[in-house]
């Protein structure tokens, strides 16, 4: 039965700390601006006699807006239309609650003193219907509170975009890690198949000692190579040591024909390279250079540092036929691993040497830390 994979909807949330800072900022702006306006435009003493009430009302506004924030958070996984509708409707409820507290504070609990009522028009001094006063003030404050709600929606959208970018980066990294693992694990089965064939041939030929030596070397090789993390780099010196183990295994098959030398610059030995990146190149040199030959074949590994780049070449002087363009499975595997690890900065070139034989050359960025 097929399993349905569902994508979790994006969550448009704002962290409580950021929300609280924005709410306090909005209401501090209200308190300062209204108090300053009262000090400049109102009758003498007005701003000082009402500042306590205004501070209390502003604190209530912070509380109501915090409740609005908690309510809007419950719509974080809804559609944009639903979140906008919730912002408009809940802002109206918040404005009504705030207007009610404002009315109770300025008209019931601590009304304006008579000296401040003296300058008002006659119609303004007449008692008003509380519901009408609350409704008028609610309409006035609705747009202020709605402005914060819209600001909240903008913050939540920006947060969702950043979260999506982080998730996309995480998925890209996971995909690259999976690709590197897959390419790395393609190396060992291929090598194991060839080696087991060689061991089988030695056993069938009655060469028990050579078969035992090859099995021991094979065990050491796999214990060394598989102990490392496939997605991590290793020092070139460590990679060379693993390849020497491999060549010791192959030397059992070709004791008279395989001759290997290593010319590694000390600066290059400390450079970081993908684990087993040289394995397909050396394996190709053995398979196509040494195996078909009837004479000794030299395999030479050279590593140099040039212009902040690491250059590693695997050469042989065999006469075996190879793909002219270096497009074999092993070479393609190396190219894919380089592309996954370094992008277009690293390269692999392969082809026949003018003096005979074959050469595969790696050029990759010089990295000396992290391995």
C-alpha cells in the first residue's frame, strides 16, 4: 500500500520575545506621543493630572495586545486569507476591550476634574451614552491596534521565509551528504568484487599462502577505509596510506609486474581530500595498465601544491587500452564526488600520456583544516 507523503504547512509564527518588544514599542510610542501632545496643546495641568490614568490604560493596552498576539498565533498554519481576516476581526475585539477600559478609567473611576471641563462646549459637557463613547473610541483605536496586527503579519511572513530558507539549505546539505555517501559506497563493492575474484583464482591455483596474505591485507584495507566517515575529508597522507594497502593486495596478483612509487610533496601531504578519492584512479591503473601487460609496469602517484590548488596525478606506463576521453565508471564516480564536494572548482582530467601509458590528474582547492 503506497504511503502518502504530506508536506507540513508553513508556520507563520513570531517568537514571544520579538512580539512582546513590538507590543511594548507600539504602546510606549502611544504614551509618549499622546502625553507630549497634551503637554503642548491642552490646558495647563491637564497632562500631569491624567498621566497616571494614561499610563494605566497603556499597560492595559499592552495586555490586550498580548492576548491578540496569542490569538493570532493560533492561526499560524492557516492560509493568508484566514490570517488576514483573523487580524481584522480580532483587532476589532481588542480595540473594543481597550476602549472599555479607557472609558472606565477616564469617565467612571477617575473622571476629569471640573476645572478641565470648564473649557469644553456645552454639548461636550452633557452626559453621553457609555456605549456610544466606547464605540467611538473603539473605532479610533481600531486602526492603531490593526497597525500592530499588520506588523505582526509582516514579521510572521518574514520569519516563515527565513525558516523556509533554512529548511531548503538543510535539505540541500542532506541531499549532498546522501549523494556523497552513495558515491563513496560505490567504490568498495567494485573493489571487493575484483579482490574476491583474485582470491578465488589464487585458491584454485593452489597458492594458499598468497591467498591468506591477500585476505589479511583485504581485512586491513577495509577496516581502515570503512572506519572513516564517507562524507568527511581525510589528509592526503592518510589517503595515500590506504592506497598503499590496496596496492599491496594487488601486488599478490601481480608480484612481478606491479611497481608503485609515491612522490608526495610535504605541503600536499597535509591537504584534505575526499576519502578514497584516489581509489578508482589507482584501480584503473592496475586494471588497464598492469593486468594486460607482460612486463613490469610502474604506477606513480605525484602530489604537488600550485597556486593554492592541490594537484594529484596517477600515472602508469602500461600499454593497456583505456577510454580515450576518460569516461569510465570509476572516473565518472570521481568527477561526481568532486562536483558534490567542491562544485565547479575541482576537476579531473584523464588521457593517454605522450610518452606512453595513462594519466589521471586531480586538481582541487587546497584545504588544510577540517580533516
